[in-house]
């Protein structure tokens, strides 16, 4: 029984080396040097863009096993490009009070001011802390702690690339986490055996929605304009769809509406046509949630009613 923090690596910039352009080479053992941690595992050595739900489910099983063996928290290291999606994936499935913390780096180990060691040390400190319990999954980078549900990579390269609306859940102060709100965790979904593919389709100007007719899938997320609007043509395509369609806002912050607008393609029209509104979830998080809901046999409407709303 090891009550220290367990650390697993999946790859990403934090693991990348090379004399020219860098690629993932380092494992978790190389990264944790000097840190007081328990179990260490390298589960993959790949860039964030190549991660699959299969790998994420393996990481979830590993993390759950560590908690069952007594770990006080778990850190998952990976590429920052998809870190917000992994954080949310864990947040939806994580049934424990022990914290699960995802982290990575914006600068690879060969660059001046590489942030990997500081981010990893901060993530371990957050995962080990008593006041991180009961918060689900959090993302730690740049001395900020972000709730999985709200965080997004909002800049392609800066050290402060990760931002949350309405702001970070907490900060690291003198190396230890301090939170702005008491702990709160939503009920977790059952772990699915398999996860169906769900495309993400963006509503743009002069988009008639016929792409939805071509899809042979179990569900779709539409990144809609504003508070959940699409063209009249796309609204017709949503009516024709034989799979669940979840509508999220493409704006980057704010919630979808339900009853303010009444034109063809408006939020109230789409609800009438059977669409599920994503509420406060951005399209990428909505896609993660819909895949997990479909995979675990949960009704999309019920799951989004709980996870897409605030107090
Ligand atoms: N730039 C990415 C990172 O920060 C690359 C990746 O996601 O693997 O790790």
C-alpha cells in the first residue's frame, strides 16, 4: 500500500527531445527525478493529437487501480494540445475523492525556461494535497489550477495558454494549492467498454448542414453560433438525423439558451426538433461527454442536463 502520488506519462512536449524538431522520447521515470512520488508508469510516448479513447480508458483503469492500492492522488502527464479533453474525460468518469491532475509543458526540455519540471512538481503538490479532494479532475499548468469542465487551451504557444471561464479554480501559492471555492464533484458516469465515434461539425456562414446527411454515426455535436443557432438548412438536417444531435456554442464562453429566439435554426426551434443543448459545455467537452454517454448507455438528455448546467 503506497499512499504517495502515482504518476503516469502519455507523452507530449514535456517528453520531447531531439537535435532538430523534437518528438516524444522520455518516459515518466525521466520526468519525476527528485520528486517524492509512489508508482510511476509510462503508458504511451505519443503527441497529444494522437491520443485515443482506448489509450485514455487504459490510463483511467491504471489510475483507478492506483487509488484502489492506496495512492492519495494521481498525476497524468500528456501533450497540451488535447489536455483539456483528457481532463474532461477523467472528470466525467472519475468516481473517487482522490484528485486526478493532468499536466504537461508548453516548452520542451531543450528550451530555456522549460516549464515541464515546474508544472510536474506543481501537479504532484496538488494531487497530494488534502484540499484537492472531491474536486474531480483538474488541470495544472503555469501555477494555475483549472477545473476540467471550464478549461481550454486559448493560445497556441504562450506559457499562460490555458484559461478558464470564469477563471481558475485555484492557484499554487508557495508551492501548495489554494482554492477559491469549496470542493464540488458531479456524479460520475459508468466506465464504458467501448466509445463510439462522434464527429464535431461546426455551423458557419453559408453552411446548409447537408454534411449531417452523409454521416453514418451514433451521434454528432454541432458547434453552433451564439447561444445555439444554425442555418435553417442545418435545422432541417437536424430534424432528419437518425442519431442524437447535441448543440453547443462555438463562442468559447457562455451557455446555450432554450427559449429566447424562435426563428428556424434558433435554440427553441432546435430543441423542438429533438436536439440536446450542451448548456455551458464547449463543443469539445460536449463531444467527450456524448461519446462517454453513448458508450455507457446513458441518455444524452439526462447527462447533459446535469453536466451542462451550473447551480
Ligand atoms: N504542443 C503540444 C504539447 O504541448 C504537443 C502535444 O500535444 O503533444 O505537448
